[in-house]
């Protein structure tokens, strides 16, 4: 009788694996779907599933075998360390929020920072190029947001900028690691400006306060390219939807990158794959998926099915740029 019972359990487990299901352990860690495993990840994408807001890892060698890294939900905007060994992400539960780290090999995520009365809605964490610090946005008061920096062990938090008449968000590290690209706007209003902030001093330098005639505001994030020459962002347009734009940081010229067939489509949450290509989310066709596109091509190809807010790290450690998928977020 006991042997028969174990046979039934074994068959059921095989059926679950075949159907792409997974049984997750406690603490929000580990587990796989579609036959992949976290330990075999060599490079690719970290994404979020819109239906359950969990974190998934997808090796670009097999985009149909994602691995689930969390099970508690509430996840947003993951970001890889430059060496591709860790992912940092934000998680929200009710009014509480926190930043967490998880190895790409899987396991229970560790908490980096938790929200407090003066640090609410922690979001868009991004690794510095050397992997030693994480920049992120948070709300300091009811109307204004700020950008702070913390060490990867959770120590040494320092507010960098914000909390006053100008609200700051979407930090993204420049390749030199000495400064951040951030979005800015009048407190309580939309993000309509782009600034460069010195990490040592917190002093901002304006890059532009004009995003182009078509763009009303930055919707979720703006990210510096690996060569530091451009920034990709999702801009809200007059119809209310979001489109992907690239800002040349030298000429200050903004260029739309795609025009979906349906005007109701939202393209959002872009990040860089290389200096000449990027990845983004889109709900085109009624599905939320991640798409990859060459700079200026106007045509995108499917990168990861059923995925939003994509981050990317190259297969060969050391070749990925600081913000390539991401060291950049809102």
C-alpha cells in the first residue's frame, strides 16, 4: 500500500513538471517552471509576471523555460548586478515595501532595506557598476520623492537628492559609477526633466527640461545606455498611452522608437541589452510580454513571453553594461 502511494505521488509530480507548474518552498525562494533551473542560468532576463507579481529568471538560450525565484508576490522592477550573480528588486505588501536581493542560483531573498515613516514606497533599485551600492527611489513625504544610495549589505544609507520642491525618481548609474541619471519634476506632479547627480556630493546638473513635443512626462523609468551616450525611457503621450523614446544625452534630441499598430497599446519599462538594442514591456495583442528591439529599427521581436519590467544581463560576465537590463529603474 505504501509503495502504491509513493507511485501516485511520483506520477503526479511528473505531470506537474510537464505542465510547467512548480511547488515552491517557504520564504519566497527557489523553484522552476517549464523545466529550467536557476542553477543553470548563464545570462538573459529577469522579469515579473503581471498576474501574480512574482520574479522570474529566463535564460536567453531557452526563453520558454522560466524559473520562478519568488512566491510571495508584490515584486517590481528587478535589476541585475553587473556580474550577473544577483538580482535586486522591490516588493510591496499593502503600505509596506522593501528592497531584496536574491542570487540567480535561487534561494530565500534577503532584505536590504525596509520602509519606514520617512522612507515609503521603496522602488526601482539598481546596482552600481562595481556591485557595491544600490540606488533607489522612495517617497519622503506625501508629495515629493527622493533618491537614496545604500551599500549591498544594507549599511550606509544616504539620501542623495529630493524631498523638496523637486521630486526625483528613476535612478540609473552612468558607466563611471560616479553619477546617476535621474528623472525630476515639480513635487506632486509628473516627471518632465532629466538630471545628472553627482553621487559623492548630491549636486545635480540639468541635462534637459524638454523631453520633446510629443512627450508629456516620463512614465516609469529612464535608463542610461552602456556607453553613456543615450537614455531610453517610456514617455506618456497626449492620448494617455506610453511609448518608448531614446534621448541623445549630447544633442538632447528625443526620438520615438516604435509605433504599435493599435493606438491603445502601452510600451513601457525599457532597459538596455547593449548600446544598440533595448528590451521593454508591451501589452500589444492583449498580452503583457517583453520585446527586444535594435536602436532605431522601429520593429520589435518577442524576447520573453508573459513577462513585464524586463532586466537583462549578458551571457558572458563582464560584457554587460552597468545599466543593461538593469542598472536602471524608476
